[in-house]
C-alpha cells in the first residue's frame, strides 16, 4: 500500500518535470530555432510554446534587437599608395533566425571579414585626401555592399560608420603642420579684420566728435549772437526811454513856464544864464544876440551902482 502510493507520487513528479521541461516562453524581441531529431522544424516567436520531450530541442536562441559590432582597425592602402588603418562600427539586425543559424558558421566573424574586404576595395579607389573628406560616401557604399552580402545569412545591415582613420605618422605630422598653418592664417585674418573694424570705429567716433563740436560751436555762436542782439535791443530801448524822459521833462518845463506867464525881464535873465553857461564852454567864438547885449549892459550898470553904494553905507 505504502509502496504503491510512493510509486504513484514518483510518477506524478516525473510527469510534472517532463511537462515543465516541455513548456518554453519566448521573451520579447527574441526567437527560438527548434530542431526535431536534428532537423529544423520551426521558429518560435514571442509567447508560450510546447515541445515534444526528448525529440524536440531549442537549437538556438536569437535576439532580434539591433546589434553593434566594433571591429579592430584594418590596414588599407589608398590609390596613391598611402597605408593607413581604419576601424569600423557595423549596426545590424537579424531578420531571419533560420538563415542566421544555418546560413554561415560564424556570422560575426563573417561580417568582420566581409567588412575588411569591402573597405579595402573602396579605399583602393580613393586617394588620401578623398579618403579623409569622404566618410559619408564610404559609409554609404559599405552599407549597401554589406547589406546585399549578408542578406543570405538572414542579417540586415542598417548602418556602417568609420570610427577612426589613422594615417601614417609622417602624414599625421604634415597634416598637423598644415592645420597649424591654417589656424595661424585664420588668426591673422581675424586680427586684420578686427583692426580694420577698430579703425573704422575710431574714424566714425572722430567724425561724430567733430560733428558734435561743430554743432556745439554753432549753438554757442547762435547764443552769443542772440545775447548781443538782446543787449543791443536793451541798450536802444534804454536810450529811447532816456530821450523820451528828457523830452518829457523839457515839455513839462516849457508847459510850466508857459503856465507861470514870465515877464520879459525874467526871460532875458534866463537867457543871460544860458549865455553864461555857454561862455563856460570851450568854444573860441560866441555870437551874442542883440537882446542879450542890452541885458548885459544893464547888468553891468547894476553892478557899478552896487559898488558906489557900498562906500556910502560905510
């Protein structure tokens, strides 16, 4: 009884192990190549699959993601017999797992050898300068050639890049000297352009300064002229006002004199005073009116009478 139960448990365990071993789950972006008794029978894609125990087996697990392979530098010779070393990077993707498994023994090694051969053929038709300046052209030609050659292997070449182009040491030195000379030439050009722009800016600044000085002098002259004009106007107005005041005073004096109705003797006396003031001047010749001459004689008589009366009073 116990032996039979134990045997049943053992059989159940064996069945579970066999069933579990027959279940396969293919992850995302992968594929399984299945062989039955050594012959290709199917390619499993993503999901859960069952295989016949012992008879079926997973021959190869293939990744369908894009892969990158960096190959070591390869020696190549240009058309002008310059030996250089170039290393390449190949981006490829497996499109047919069956062809990838059975098309070539070692796909990565095959791609590397094919890349080196293709690179030598392309570089052999180019000179050194073309090789250094035609990377994009070389990449395009290599991709097209490799993609066509690897198609029977279930591989698609998406991109090929020249990672490094290493010329001989002597050529590197010459290139560095040329680049240095080119940098110095550009530096001199930039310096010359900078000096030219600086001179232009200085000239424009001087021109602007001269213009501003001329404008300032012009404004100053205008202000001086306006000030002089204003002073002249003020002076003329002052003189005019003085003349008007004098004329007004004379008019007022004449008016007052007329209003006072002076006698002839007063008028003659005022004339004599005016004659006295005239005589005090520097004139060497004086014309005396007849009226003033009579008045002068009268004045002399009065003075003499005054002198005669003075001793009598004593």
